[in-house]
C-alpha cells in the first residue's frame, strides 16, 4: 500500500483487463499496492476501515469471455459471486419490483422509476357565521394559530402559523430507460451522446443508503455497444463481480435487440474499495501474503 502525504494530489489509477475475471484480479492486486486506508465517518459501515483507490478507470475489452471470477482450488476463500446469482441479478436489473422496506432498486430506477413526493393535506372549507358577535369571535380565530388537540387545523393556524402535514407518495415517471435507449438507437442511429441511463436522483442525497451506481452511459462505436457505468462507491469484493456481471448481461440483451455486437465496459469510480474483513482474502487471491496494510 502506498503512503501519501496531505501535500500530494489525487492518484488516479488506470487498469486495462481482458475479461471480468481478469478485471477483478487486477483491481485486487492494484488496490493492495495503491489503495489508501481510511475510517468511514458516514454510511452503512460507519466506524469501519476501508482500503480505497482515489479514483479508478477500468477498461474491460471482452467482458463476456469470463463473467464471474475464478477462484483457484485450494485457496480456501469464498467466491465473491456465482453465475446463478448473476442471472438473478439480471432479473433485478430489468424489473421494477421492490419490497416495502426498500427505498429503491437499480431495476426500478432503470425500467420503472418513481419520484417520491411530499404531499400536503389540505382540508375542506366549511365554517359559517350569522351574527356580529360570531364575526368578532371568528376574527380572533383567524388571527391566532392556537388550536385544540382534537383539531387537525384551524383557519387561523393556516393564516398566521401554518404547518404542513407530511406524507409520501410515489409518482411513476412512466419511462423504461432500457427500452427507450434501444428504441433511440434503432430509430435514430448511433451518432448520439444522449443514450444514457440514470440511476441517481437529486433526492437521493437525503437517503440513508443512496445508490452506489449512479449512471450507465452507453455508446455504439465500431459496430459494438459499450457501457460506461459510474459508481460513487463500490465494494470490490462483494459488489464489483455481481454488478459488472449483471450489467454485462443487460448489455448483451440490449446489443442483440439493437442489432449490434457486444462491446466493452469502461467503469469509473472514485470509491472502489475493500472492507477490512476482506483484506486477507485479497492477499490470498493475489498471493501478496506479505503486503502490510495500515
């Protein structure tokens, strides 16, 4: 692991790999040499240590050749994913299904995105007065924000001390980004920079666990469909193999539908990392047993 000082700048890393197995191995090897250790101050694993690249660009030339990592026999380390899991992940990416406990899924954001809106409850009108005395009482009612506990609202509160009763409603955007991109390329040709699929939304900044994958840019060049995904944060051991495996299957599907060949993946991240509980596994897989991480 390289030790940096505060006076140094960011250390971008470029990795060129043949297939996804090779990409995973090279990233493991490089992060042990060039990653930086820090303690998480916010996030799902607050307080835990991570070994992380400052910034990484990964080019995978033939991602379909070997989609999942190969673990040599005898190493005694668990495989980070399986082909069965990646096949299931493909379904996750191509459907909008999610559980009640999930704020989002990548599949929902791709094929059935919804915007969560804060709704205001507005009560109906319905108060009448008939005498001057009642009018004077009603004037006080209109000029104060005081209301009994049994009242949801009073007009005076709404005038001088309004409060919003909050609720959430999901409004479908009625767009399937995967199918729209396929349609775009088929009907308008390949000369465009607009064929991008977005996962992130501005409101994600308020989520406890915002999406790690933020966007999947695409390009057709030299007769092939290429994916350029960006991950704000990316678990090299537990996420990388399944994420790229699933995205590769999506790319293959889209390429076939468009009528072009399957191309490269060029992945970008400023947060590709290893959690401390996987450091020893990474050393075993890369045979860098003597690498000290501090």
